[in-house]
């Protein structure tokens, strides 16, 4: 056999071998998306430039100079320090005035100063962040793209903005403010509006991503073929669904949201559209979903649970409405957000990102990775040590309910053991009169006849409780005492729900 024929035979054999591997791979394909065991952080936030109604009372105060370029540069730096990568302009114009140097409308800011949009873009360029540019508002937050004059003004803004900022390194894509409801499917008029804007964006900036952020997944008909059919028509790269936990579209939104994210994951995998979560970080000072009610920060445990279930789907990325103006650095010179509590959530978020022990255990419990050295044989309160966790729903059967008053939980570890730490999971649901004990007392004993006080722990307190149900935790650490028996005691001013008590918990890798 000559060299040429030998090479050809080898090539044919290799081709058959490769083909066989591909056939095998077809039947044993590993799913593209595996469930995450770590919670994804928030990678993006909306930037809201205009005060529009009382919802902006703290996040963009009415009598605050929200056109100050130095303020916006400072905010971008603070967001970058939190790990934020994406900035999403909610709108760059309002009530016929622009926040950028427009030639088609008057400026809302002092012409002697840099525009807020330029200031944000400058800092984003410097920090290598990514910006989604908006094209709103043509008129105001109630823009109706079915009106020709509104749609035309949006297109005019897009053309102008592309000419001004299209060359910027940070200009990553477009946010199209078509926040229509997916209930039960995305309306045809909304699909048409999105695609008309997308077509112009592709012409002006062919390489830029296009994102929308609709609401209504609580009422979406995921299993109706029309739902996927409507999404398939959309000429977008990213859909960042509002998770609606802050809006409380149902009393206990998180359990259903777990199912919805996984259904959306399957749909998006078929459509090849990026699936992003827009996790709502807020709750309400007054009534829910009311323009006369201010947006205030939700408790971080609630937000962390939202991030957990989005990560488990998994989504491709998590952004939030909103970090900017809801979660605020204590060290800022420009304080936004509800006083004190926006800074509390900031500190909690940063502690979680840095691997604080409490938040690491809390995360592991949300992701099903927290191990317990106690089991059902060690206590008459067996359900507290059975590994069966409840969801954010007061009707979940895995909650162990304690009425108002004094309670003791006794644990027999069967032999002397070094007791280092205890972690308890509880339900915090003020609307259902379910809350935390004020203090938890830990007693230890060698023989089980007499106990000595080993620790006292105050329960965490967060005041923004009017609307939400969330998992909370009590952590007693640095106990470091040897005992066989434990007694956990508390006096409850209202009913207390606990699903699991971990003795010397550890996180599975």
C-alpha cells in the first residue's frame, strides 16, 4: 500500500470512529445546564434617573439632585465594588426632557455640567462595566408603543443615542422598555413593538445585545404551546423576567417561582434566548403595587432565597430592580434608599459574598447542602431533625408550629460531644402573625437532670415585614462546650414556625 492510500485509509477509519462517538453522544448527551449548588450573585442593576411617583421616595428622592454627575460616578463605583457588572438604564428621558445631550428635546440638567448619562458611561468605560442603553421615555413611564407618535419618538431617541454612545466600550446592548405582561402569553402587539424596535437597533448597532424585562410569570401559561410560540417570535437576545416576589402577586410567591424558573429554562434552551432573572430586591412601605407607596429594601434572607431558586434553574444571569437606590453602601457620600435598612442589606450582602459563616450556612440550607449531626432519634421533636425543609408558605406541612408562650426542645446526642454551633431555620411572616422568638437560650447537661446556661442569642430583626414571607435563621456559634444533652428554650410573643435545627452543621461540597 502506498503512502497516499495509507493516509486515506487512516482518514476513513478516523471518520468512522468520530461518527461512532457522535452517535453515542447523541444518546448519552449531558444536559447543557446542570443545577447549580452555589447561589449566583447579582450581576446587574437598573439605573433610575427620574423621580416619577412616591415609589421613588427613597431610591430617587424628589428633592435630590439626581442630575449631579459626581453623584452618579460615585454610585457606579459603589456598584462596581459590590460586583455589579451590568448597568441598565430604565429611561434616559422623561416628560419630554433628556438626561443626555439631545438635539431633539431640551435637557433636564444644567448645560454647564456633564449629563448624568455621560457621567455613568464615563465611569462604566473606566471600570470595564457593561451598559444597556434605554430608549425611554418618549413621554413618561406609561409610554404606549401602540401610539405612532410614542413609537416614533422611541425610534428617534434610539437613533440619536446610537450616534452619541455607539462607540463607547461600555455600550453593551439595548434595554427595550416594553414591559408587557406574559399573562397568560406575551401579547401580539407587544411582540410587534419589541421586534420593530429590535430591527432598528440591529441596523444601527449590529453587535449589541437586546434585552427586555416583562412581568407576569405568576399568571403565565407555560404549558400552552402559544406561550413558547410567542417567545419564539421575539428578535431579542435576552429576556430578564421580573420575578415578582417584591410585588407579591400571590401571598407565597417563592414556591411557585421555583417551578416557573425551571419551566422557563427548558423553553429558553429550545429557543436559544438567554434566560436572565430580574430579582426584585424591594418591598413596600405602604400598600403593595401602589404608586403612592414607597419602595424599600426587603430583608436580605428573602432576597437570597430569590437568588437561590433562580440559580437552581439555572438562569444565565441575575440582575435586580434594583440594587441602585435600594441597597446602599454605608460609606457613600450620597445616601439613597431607606435610611439604615438599605445599609443593613448592603452589609448582609457583602458579608455573604465574603463567605461569612452564618450566611454560608444559610445558603447551604437553601441549596440543600447543609448537613446535621443530630437525627430524629435524639429528640421527641423528631420533625425538627428529619432533614425535611419547608418552603416560604405557612401551610407547608414541614413547619413545626409552636404557639405563643414558652417552649423547650431537648436533644440527647447519645454520648458526650463537643457542641460548637447551632443553626435554626424559621419562618418570618408578619401578615400571618408568625415571627421570631425575641431570644433563644441554650442549656447544656452531662446527665440530663440539671442544665447550665451556655448561650443566649437575640433573634435577627428587620422591620420591613408588612408583605413578605421568608426563611430566617438564628445562629449560635462559638459554644465550644462538651455535653450530651442540649435544651433550646424560647419565649414566643406570637406563633413560631421552625422546620429544622442543626447541631454542629456543616456544608456539603
